[in-house]
């Protein structure tokens, strides 16, 4: 096998995409509720993004951070203007962004002279990426097995266990790192009060709050960042996926005191913030930052959630029991095995992706309209109807 066997792709060869649809090489059209795992935020082949990439491709592709890249400042300025951050570091993926967050938290305390304050508290069920540190940060045995020795520096507590969290904080703790909505772990949002509690706890203990928004950020919940729903400000936020609209791009946002600790030479990336990714990201942000765009995510997201509740959950109580999530990051809680349901959904030409806790994850492009939701409901109804009959 010429491709390393770490994936197990379904038997659909993708030919091209258009808006919320993907077309396979045999011409079949699929309604795409995966967005390439939360990436193609403006849908496939968006004309503005194609144009941004074409124009940039004719200018320059790569020059490295040895030089100033015009669009890089433009994109960073847009993020800073619309967030808690004072500075942004660009990289190429979510894993690199979470790794940067870990480094920044440690460096912050190092620069303060508190060199032993370097441990990070994480939660069971988390996912922060596949690089060696992000892997052991999340500490999912399915992912870490065979990759020992473990990377030290992380203390893990059960998700939602407040007293375990408080007990885990000690004089060596630098930060708490958590996804604002657990994605791979089953679309589990942290309730607003929890996020506010975490902020308060970090303030009291004088430690940093890292909110991983690689999957839930950049408009997915109807706000630029999911933590905005709780009206709090984190200290460090890794992002990726949606910001590039399909072009590989990650970033780490830092509050001023943290950013000040990251001095020249302390971190870097050959490709991070390259002209091509910056040209695309600038256009992606222009769209997502409009109130109209975000309001549409909220409205269509609520419509999708309600339609599934009314027309699917109530109708198929033997197969599914609920729906959770926010905006266009939703998870149907399955009773029947999620793999079986997902297989049948794909047969009905709607693409979804599994998540932990037996969940069917839906991450449609953020340009989704109510008519697409209606189409999805017909397909889901058909798929679940087929399986129901077999029971
Ligand atoms: C919350 C979260 N963090 C980090 C990552 C890692 O991102 P990447 O696969 O781009 O390295 C992911 C990817 O799914 C994610 O969902």
C-alpha cells in the first residue's frame, strides 16, 4: 500500500465540491455535513476564495518569516481587533497550534522566574492533536498506545469533575487546557457557568486558561469564538480548521502578558503564515466577521437542531436519544451503533462523521441554508427508516 495505512477511508473518491455538496468521481452528489472535519467554513469552491488564492498564486507562494508578509499583518490585525488577543502566531495545523499554546504557557512562567510552574491540566475525553505532546496532553489510550514514553507535564482530571480539578491544581500548575466544546470527544459543550467558573478559578490560582477552539472556533457556533457565549476572556487560544477555509492553516492567539514572553527565536515555523494561506484567511475572515453571516449560523443551526429533535429523535427512539451542541456543531446521541447509522446516512447521500460517546457529528459548511436542512432531514429520515425496519 503506497499510502501509509493510518486511515480507513470510506469508498468514495472525491472529485470536486460545490457549496455544501461534494461530488464523487462517478458523478454522485453528497450533501456534505462534515466540511472536511469542520474546515470548509465557506463551503467548497467559494468563488471569492478561489480568486484570492489565484491572485496570490500569481504574486508569490512562499518566502518564509525571514521577511515581512503583507497579508500576515492584515490577518493578525483582523483577529486581534475582534478578540482578547494582542498577538497571533501562525502555523499550519491544529496540533501545531495546541503545541504552541503549551509552549507559550510554560514560557510565560519561565520568564516570570517561576520555572517549576510548567504543568498543564487537561480533561479526559479531550482531543488536542496527534503530535507527540498534544497526544499525551489529551491522553486518550486509543491514540497514545505504542507511542510511549509518555510526554510528561500534563495532569488529567475527569471531564466535569470540579473537585478533582481543584485538587489537581498545585504550585507547579501553569494552565488549564480544555476545548470550549469537546469535538472528537462527542460534541460536549462546556456550560457557560463552567467556563465562567474556570476563568474565575484560573484568576484565583494565578494560572492561565487555554481554550482549544481548533474545531469550535471561527464562526462555527455563531460567534467568532465559542467562548464568547460565556462572556469571558481566555489567555491563550489555539485555532485552525475553519480559518483557512480548506487551506492548511493554524494559529495561536495570545493575550498580551503571554505574548510578551514569546521573544524572537523562541518559536517559529517555515510555512506558518505563508502568503497563500494568508490571502485565503483574509477573505474567510471578511465573510465570517459579518454579523449577517454569524446570525445565519445561529438561525440555521437552531433550525437544524429543532428539526432533528422534532422529526428524527421523536420518530426513532430506538435508534437515537438526543442532540447536543451549538450553532453548526451538532451531535446526535445514538443508541444504535453510530457506525451503522453513519453507513446508512452515507447510502442516502449525506456525509457525517462519528465522534466519541456514540455520537453522529454534524459540521456542515457555515453557509448552510434552511433548504439544505430540509434536504438533510429527508435523507436522515430515509436512512433511519431503513435501519428501523431491520429492528
Ligand atoms: C479541538 C482540536 N484540537 C486540535 C486538533 C488537531 O488539529 P489538526 O488535525 O489540524 O492537527 C483537532 C483536530 O481535530 C481538534 O478538534
